[in-house]
C-alpha cells in the first residue's frame, strides 16, 4: 500500500501537467521568444546560395576493348574490365575525390558579381592561416560540402549541383568538375590503350615470327616432296602444315586488327560521358526556408521551456516535502552556476585588457 501511495504521489496527471504549464506560461513564452529570436537571426543572416546543376550519363562499354580482352584471354593475359570506370557510382566518388577537387581549390575564378575580378579560391572563401598544404586541406573539405551528387538508379544519370554565394562561381565550379571528369577519363583511357598497344605489339611480333616459321616449313615440304599425292603419310603431313599456317595466319590477322584499334583509342579524345543538361545556374537563389526555421526555433524554445518548468516544479515540490536529494541537487546547480559565471567574468576581464 505504501509503495502504491508513493507511486500515485509521484505520477503527474494531465491536470497537474496543464497546471504546471499554465503556471509557467510566461517562462515558456520567454523561452519560445528566445528560440524564435535565435532562429530568426540564423535564418536572416544565412547568405543566399545560388545552385548550379548539371547531369550526365556514362557511355556504354567499348566493344573493341571487349574483343581485345577475349583475345588476350586466349594467351592467358587478363586485361582490366572496362565497365569498372563507367559505373554511375564510380562517378559520384570521382566527383568528391581530391583528384578533381584539389585543382579547383588551387585555381582562380572570375567573379562577375565583383566586377569580373579573378580571385583565388582560398581568398574567396576566407581560408587563411597555417601552411599552404593545411589551407588546401581545409579548402577541399569546404568544397566537398558545397558539391552534392546523386544517381538516378533507374536511368543511371549522375546529377551534380554546386551551391555558393556567387552564381558565376557556382557555374565555374560545376563546369570545372565536368571537364575534370572528361580529362580523367581521357587520361585513364589513353593510358590503358597505351598498355594494350604494348601488349599487342609484343604478341604481334611473336605471331609474325610463328607465321613465317610455319610458312617456311610448308615451303620446305613442298620443295622436297613434289609428288606427295600418292603417299597418304605425305598428304597428311601437308594438310597438318597447312592447318598450322592457317591458324597462325588467323591469329596474326586478329592481332593486326586489334593493334590498329588500340592505336586509334590511344589518341582518341572524345568524351566518355554524355552531358544531358549543361551546367546552368538560375537567376534566383535557393530558398532559405526562413519561415520553417523560425517555427522550428519557436517549437524547440517552447519545448525547452516546458522541460525547465517541469524540472523546476518537481524540484520545488520535493524540497517542500523535505527531500534531501532535491536540496543537494539545487545546491549543486548553484555551485555550477557560480563557477560558470566566475569563469565568464575572468574571460571578459582578459578580453578587456
């Protein structure tokens, strides 16, 4: 019975909760106003952002490379698969990598909103202090927060957006990222083609030697055995030598064709991605959601004020009932408040000096 009475005394009914809220309505209102004021200051001091967006889709696999991979597999050589660098997820990682971001933070931008002056990225975004390497690391982190990428799984389209305070800078960064993807693909593709060309050159030289040797053996046989049709053994040997020449000639022809293909791919500079929407930036900034921010601030402020009211009312009620733990809690809060106020006062005095 005693335990039930204690539980009933501790539990608050809806009427008790309503009473606490009404009794502390002005305190809760002040907290709501404080939260709304902070949210309003944050919403109206937040700079307007202009978002430049673009989208592209990777091209399909290279059939000539697939044929070369199959041919190389006949000789026990495995070439890297081409589709690994053509996945949309690969491009989302590439757009956020240092390979593309570092050249951008080292570049300068013609800011049309500032009279067309060329300003370095570090100066434009106020990155100062420390070594050059440290500044570049901070710049890459900040640029990463400005760049957003996504992939439409159903179509494989890669969407890219860049948000800054200047429309011309957003457009320049988005364009630089797309160009960087093309340059990276071109260097990678040409490097792979150069490695394949060296492989095909080696195999082509060996295949040419094997073909000439097979032809020489057939020629020597025909010179030595002018009348071989009457001998089954000689006829079988002639057929075997001819099959060997035919096989060597087929391999030589395939390698010659592949060699010409990789030579063309080595100097090819066509883009590997198809840009669906070129980089563009709207004339109006991105919505800042001021109303939503203020409402959230009011709600959070009121919620925080209600919690303080409940805690204050519970502690006061316990102290009236003679609860020593409540007294100790209040004393501890007082000590903490005094320590914090004293430290803030010392910091203020140091700043004044």
